[in-house]
C-alpha cells in the first residue's frame, strides 16, 4: 500500500504541478550525501520518514452488511494512518530550486485531498478520502538541523507533508441476524426484572429484497415513536416492551404501508 501511495503522489505532482518526467525526476530516496552526489538532473524527492496512527480520526466503529443467507457481517472500519514525507528539490541553481519548490507547495495546497483519478495500485476504488496536511508548524519533524546532520548532508529547505490513508484491518464477523434484543434490568431484593426490548428491521422495495430504501420514516402508533432507515435501509427501535404494535412506513413517492407485529417476532422487515 505504501508503494502505491508513493506512485499516487508522484502522479499528483506530475499532473498538478505539472512536471515533465523527461526533465524532472520524482523519487523517494533517503537524501544523504552519497545520493545527492549521484543526481544527474533536477529532482523532486519525497522521503518517507515517519508512520503513526492518527488518533484524532481513531474510531472503533463497525459497518453492518446484511447477507442473502439471513446472516449479517460486521466489519471493523479502517484505521487512519499518517505518513510523513519530507519533500525537497535538487537543482544546480538555487533560483530553479526555489521556483520548483514553490510550484510543488502550491499544488499540494490546492489538493487537500488527493483526487481519485490519481490513485494507483490498491488505492484504485478506495472509498475513503486520502488527505494531505502541508507545511504545518506542529509537524513531527521538530529540528531539521538534526535530521540533516544525521544524514551527513547540508541543510535544505523542505516541505513537510503528512498524508492520511486508511488501513483496512480485514476484521469481519459473520453471524445469524438478530432482530430482537431483550435487556433485563434487575432491581434490589425480590423485585422482578424490568425488561426493555430493541428491534431492528429493513425496509426494501416491493418484490426486490436487495433494493433497500434509505430515509424511510417509520412510526409506531401505540408508543408514538419514530425512526428513519439508514443507508442500508435499516431501522432501530429501542426501549419497547413485549406486546402487539402497529408500524406505519412512509417514503417519498411510495404508498404508505402498515404492519401489525408482535414482540418478539422472527423479522421486522417490510416492503414499500
């Protein structure tokens, strides 16, 4: 994935600066003294020097997929990872170096999220945004002089660029779908438990169970409670009690439907 990100950033610079690959190299090498002496033409170098999780975007959420075999699959959302690049320009003339560095800086600021048509390799088809944070004063690299000293090279002006990408952990759990959940809260002494029931269901097009309806409004008459379906056509009602209920379902440009159901039931799905 990191090599695909490298090639994605290379395409971003070639297309958006723009750079002519026959005139300017784009590479990802450690910019030490030996490497510097080997350069033969103007070069933009993106050196990856730090990788860490982005705690500000940390989430322990799971997505839910309903399967045709009456099971559901829960998937862990990807971890967000910050990759820090030090971007330098290497030319024979300082004027050319500063000019090219400025053009690169402008291209990065113009694209706080990497355009999807720049994606390479496994990043193609990526749903989550790949974002960039450019030239910020609170970056990971606090003392450039120490960095260049460690490489035994002269101090250079550089752009610090942090690219945030998703890391899919490929963690998934598949199990039979549960449409009724009962929570029993016990009181003190010999008091009977106080039950609260949670029900879930899906709204789909009539005769097309694969075509779910997002944004449908559901209303339970007996308790005056309302819920809406999410992007997967799924709705939830919480803190109900056992009994019989009347459920009304409405969606734009569709006929209203009414469903009589009891708690517990095997399914609370309905079609519009």
